[in-house]
């Protein structure tokens, strides 16, 4: 007769998988269960976490102002990625401190359509 896994054990296996990056074969030895069982547990737990927290943490915008705010935030993050890429490619000998200074100088000069 097979024993069912309790919720705490399922969450432990999933968090170990997500935190360490170990594959199912490695986890199957640690928890002494089949690799297919580990795979099913991780998939089930991740799906449950997504279904519970997605509506709470990723609500769709309810007004036009919220859409505009999201657009501005996204545009800023894309510009920041672009500036970081440029700085990393051209200024690899500078320290992180210098990179932050350059980012502060270049961000306001970037066009808004990037």
C-alpha cells in the first residue's frame, strides 16, 4: 500500500527543487521516492502556488491610469536594461560604482520609445 505525501513534504520538495536547481533524479535519491513522483509533486505544487497567488499578486489593471503607470514602469525597466547592456559592453573595466553613476547619467537621456 502506498502512503500519500502530505502537503508539507510536497512543498519541501518543490522549494528544494526551485532553490537548488537540482534535477528530479538527484531529488529522488534525497527523498527516496521515484523521479516521476518528484516530477509530479513539483508540477502539482507549482500549479497550486500559481493558481493561489496569481490573482493576489498579479491583478490586471482596473483603470486607464493603472495601465499608463504599468506602461511607464515597463518603459523605464526596458531603458534600464538597455543602458546596463551598453555600459557592460563598453565599460567592463569600471567597477559597479562607476556603472551606477553612468546609469544615472544616461537614463534621462535615453529616448522613451526603447
